[in-house]
C-alpha cells in the first residue's frame, strides 16, 4: 500500500491564482480530511469527508473547496490564492467505524507559498 | 471534544524513558485518549490510543489514571529519532464529524545524546 499520497510536494503561487492540491489513499478509508499547519502552530481542520459524495466544513474552510467523487481521492481547491494561505497542507484518512480504533494516516504534506 | 493540557517542551536523555504527561480533566466517559507525534516537517503519525485501561504497543505505552483525568505516554528507550512534537487528543471513537482530530500545540520532546 502506498498509504496517503499528496501532490505536489511544493508549490509557489501568485496572489489570485487558483490551484488544486491532490490527495489519494489506497486503504479504502471512508473518512478523509485536509489540515493546514502554520509555523509554530498545531494543525487546523479545513474540510473533511465521511464518504464519497459527502463533505463538510472544518474550523478554517474559507477560501477552499473540496469534493469527493470517489473513495480514493479528496482534492482541495484554492479558488483565489492569498498570502494568508501560505502554509503546509496535510491530507489524512481513516476508517469511519472500527472496533479497534480510528487512527488517522497522514500524507507527507504540500508546502504552499503564495506571493 | 475535551481540551487537553500538555507541557510546551521536555528534554530526555537518549536511552532513558521519556514520560509525556497530558491533562484532560473534562473528558467524558465515551472519549478516548489518542497520541500522535510529528517529526519535523513530516505528517503526524499515530502512536497509541486507549479508553481506560493501560495500553502498550511496539512504539509506546499509555498509562491512564483511574479517574481518567490525566494520562502519560511512555517511550521506554528514547532515541534521537523520537525528537518530535507529541500531541495528546481526546475524542469520541465514532465516525462522522466526531472523527475530526482537534490538535493543540503539543509537547516538543528533545532527545539529547
């Protein structure tokens, strides 16, 4: 299993540009989520999905869109990039129900700079 | 989700046990204690979780007090590679939005030679 993969690893955008951060998992996990991490801070939840076709907002959703058309993929779209969106973005996935625990698996992150 | 309180930073000598405390005095009966760590620049990594019994796996041990208001993560023989930020998170073990992890600032553990 590749686990959770994210592309690209690094990206530089100009203010106002749009782009999509890709996230995929091959573990057949129902639950997927996106976090952002700013320097010296913990992770903050942007959006999450409990299954294909179902998404919901987290703590900091403004400026981001998501969709979940398949179980495997959960892309994050930046509509009009702003310098405040400079951050490291992590995607995570887990089972939704499991007697042994709901541990989340994280991808390696995408480092985004908006100038 | 219940709030957790962790020390900002701790040091540990290589080869010694690292004991990382976490207070969660408002934890409810159905909430589990989860521990994750984040090694510099990498995605967080799951370590261990528990409800009320002590738990052990190949990475660590989790000791939860009888009243469940605090817990301790133990790395029995810390190595330099265990230097990381350790997050203690309490959450319900349900799916849906209750699967969301709420990260605090964690404890920065520095393992020194």
